[in-house]
């Protein structure tokens, strides 16, 4: 290129090449401005750059690819006795920031960034949000983010330069034709597509910068990581990628509640079909895939894989993992649509209103409000979710929701179909109002990522009608011999109550199917008393919790602290403290005491009879009373989804057993030769531990398994029938594994 450039060229070609060089330049050889600023410093410091050769020197410093890495080192890591002149240092920083430090030219930077790359995922979104929210970022991080947002503008709201330069072009090319872009504040994609039609030189240059700017993420920009290292730890250590692809503890909480109930019902002898999975269609997914520069199918494969891994890591015992992109599901959706159509519940018409892409729902005017963005512009948002809405007016298919109001009210009155009560009352209040017909399709031109309407490929089926049918898809393909329709329960977060409490039963009733028997609705999770969101940068990764307290600790904390009727409060310190106090100290101490070789040299679980408690006096009778009543109380609490109350009862039993052991002082009994009393104490303690392990199986399955294995309890003796006190004269050998069930966690 250099040789050709020096030959005679047309003016247009020469201008284009200069523009390419200016915007693409990641190499000292292509940047005459950098060379002009740093000519003397290049000669002074970099003629003896590592691996410098006579051949390289012959072509001159402005042609040598090693000069830029050398200047980079002197700009950011100057020796004590040498530094670049300010003009050169500023220019080097500008080049590195704008063209993002071509790591292939700087192998030592690439190597030093390897740990950062292992973090996987974009953290810049978190930093940008903290920047906009005026969180106390360090000055170097703040300065670096300013450069990113102004010069490589990934977001229209954060880039006033772009809107100023391209205002006319936006109106001409990206306004009325594509209102979703201007309303959502992301016009870059439109401008890139219309680049050849842009007339403003300034706008073309700025868009060219956007197009060629390197991807701003932690893998590609070690400069960002270095500048923001402190803030990454402070604000962004658990932030998922900017598109929200990774599961957070809210998702896991839903799964663990459902899993605990499924495990409990299996223990009491009820067959269980337990499904979970991922909803993968819709405008939100389509846009997220576009933002990630991935084909939607591959994007969904990756996201679904992340969720499936997270569920497995949290010991979720589902029987069916359903993805709405599966062929079995598409067939079911088409079949259901045709039933609704045949029964006269679907018609074509015009629908208009405010639409929230993030929620995949139309929002009534009185449920929106205007908010001011950081750049001074106004944005209309949903008052319920605080997410942006945009106005749509389009022709699509509608569902006669208005015809089903009374049937829905009858379903609601048929029993405790929605709990807790506060959510029942909320659905009741919705049904006390008039229902309007629901748009159940979107034009394919706007939403291509979805299931086409049967017989009309110009329309795509509404994502929630598609997604909700996953339950029926599972039922149709279930291998269970029992009739699993209608579902016994759906476990959902409160944010999707309207879809499950209004739309879903309405669809089913219209098609002639029974609606679900019940919905269990739970609250959200705050983090240190603040709402968990990407905006505040406090999203908690379940894997980070597992890495700290194991899946057992995370499950136990969520079930111990989670109260479905209200929001939970997540705190790392509290999670560690509860795990240590209950799992390591409380239950763990109880097991290690009675299984330790000093008091149990034969490593046996002794037989138990009423006389065992009687010989221990009043401490024995008190513990017996507690041991006899606890299983039934826990059973009733689990049955009512009050897992936290059931855990409280189990831990009261654990405290009672530890108090009993401390009062009986078996080490003294052994020393004094009171072997009958010693054996009784040990038998009572081990029986209590066995009951505790059995009762906790739905909550912490692997922990309970280790406990029962240690006590030598056969696999066939772990159902709920064995959760109560059992008399036996048989002695059982303890397991050979160590007695430490849950090592204490050190955390500051």
C-alpha cells in the first residue's frame, strides 16, 4: 500500500485512502500525525527497540512496526530517567485509545491481559452505568470511559457528538422509516447500513469511526482494564455481559424453590414432572443477538447453555429442559394457534400503543411516564418496570381476551390458585377492570426471530403466546404414565404475574384446556437493600456464590432467607455467616461430635429405644418431645411452600440436640465409665442427626447425602417415611468418609 500510495492516484482514491488510514490506523507506519509528534522521541528512545535490526532501521522509524510498542511503553510505563515529551505522550494515548492498542503488535500486553480475558464478558456496560449514575469511579477510569463514550460511542444516549454531527442524516435516513432506532436511542446500526447515502462529511467520518472502532470489552482493551481495575472490583466483579445473557440469583431462586418442592414430593411418594428451560424468541432476543453480532440461533444456543450449566451447578433435578426453539415446541405452537383460530378467538386488526421491548408487552398510556436521560433528552418508560417504551401502530392478529373476563374470574375463585394472597389480590384487581383484546402477532418485518403465524408468513407469533406454551409442549412429550395436565403449579417471579395470571389461563380456557391448578409467585432479590440491576452494577452471579460457599451454601441461603410474599435481601457477608453458623457449626458440629473417634471409637451408629431418652433424664425427654413433633411441622411448611419456616424448625431441632449433647457431657461420661449413659447420649444424638439429614434433603441434597452417608443410612431408607424417629436395636457401621460436612468459609 505504501508504494502504491506514493504513485499517481486519483483524488478520490487518495482521499479515501487517507480516511481509511486515519480511522483504521493501528500501526505507527500509517499514522503520520503520530510520527510528526513523536519523531524526536522515536529517534531518542526507540531506535534501539527490542529486536531492532539493521534491515528494520534502513526503512526508517516511521515505517517500523516496533516503534509504536516502544512509544507505548514509554508513554505508560516510563523509566525513572526517561519520558516522552507531552505532545508525543498525548498522541500515543490518543492512538491507543482510539484504535485500542493492537495487541498483535504488543505481545507482552496480550500476555498480561490473559487473566483479564478469562473473566469473559463485557464489563464496560457496568462501568458506563456507574459513570452515568455518578458513582465514585477513579479519575483514570472516568477519563478512559469518557474517551470510549465520546469517541467510540456504543450508545446513542451517551454520544451527543454523534447526534450533533448526524442530526440531519438521522432525520433523513433513520427517523420515520425506523422509529424503533430513534426511540431506543441506537441509531448507529441504521447509520452504518445507510453509510453510502450519508452526505455530511463530518457524519461520515464519525460513523466510520464507529464502524472501525475496536470492540470495547475486557478481552480487547487491556487499557480499559488497567485504568478501571479498582472500579471493576468495586462495582463490576459479578456483572454479566451487557446483553444480560448470564443467569443471576433471581433466576436460580425460582429454580431452587421449584426443585425443593419437586424433591419433597418425590420423598413423600408423589411422581413428579419438573420442567424448566429457556424462552428464546422475541424482539428482545433478536436485538440482543444483533448487538452481540451473532446469528440468533447461535446466540440462543450459547445463552441456553449458560442457563443449563447454572441449573446443573445448583443441583436442580429437572426432568425436562425445554427450549422454545425446539421443533417439538414449534409444532405445538402451530397446533394451538389453529385451535384458537378455529374457535373464533383470533382475528386480524390494527393495534397501536406503547410497546416495551424489554418486557415484550404493550403498555397502557397511564402506565408510562417521561424520565430525563443523562444527556438531557426525555424517554418514556413503563412505570411498572422502568424500562423504555416506544410507540407502535401496526396491523396484526388479536386475541379476544375481552370475552374471557368472567371465566378468568371463575377460575380465580375456584380455590387458592394464586399464592401468596397479595398476588391473588393483585390479579383480582386486574380482573375487576375491563380487559382489552391482546395483540398476539408482530409483523415479520419488525420481528423475524420467532414462529411464523400458520398460513401467514408476514406475521410472527407473539413471544408470550409462544413461550407460555412450553408447559404444554412438555406435557405432550412427557414419558410419565400419569396425567400431568393441568400442571399442579407454576413457580414464577412477580414480574411476570400478568402473563401467567391473565394471559396464560385465558389462552387455555379459549382453547378448551384446563388452566394450571396454582401459581406460586415469589418476590425479587435486593442486594444490600438495593434493587438488583445492571444499571446499578450489583447483579449477583450464582457461580460467584458457588465458588465461595458451594451450591449447598447458595441453596441453603436462598431457601433460608427467601420469603415468597416479599423481596429477599442478598448479602455476601450474610450468606457466608449463615452457611458457617448453620451448615458448618450447627449441623456439622452435631455430626462431628457423635461420629468422632474419641467418643465413638468403634465408628457405629447405635440402636435406639425409649429407654435411651429416659436414661438421659430431663434433657433427653425435652429433646424427644422436639424430635417427635418437628417432622410433621416441617412437612406442613414444605407442603405450603414455606421452606424458610421448615428450615427454622429443623435448626431449632439442631440447636436442641447440640444443647443436649453439651449438657450430657459425654466426654465426662466416658471418663467416669458411665457407658450406658454414654451410649444413650450418642444414640440419641445420632438419631437426631439422621432425622435432620432426612428433613433437609429437598433443600441441600448433596449436603444431606453426605450426612446420611456418614451415618451409614441405606439409600432405601431416606424417603419421608424415615424422617420421623425410629426405634431399632440394630447397630450400623458409619461411613468411612470424614465427618466434616461443610468446611468453614473464610471471608473478610
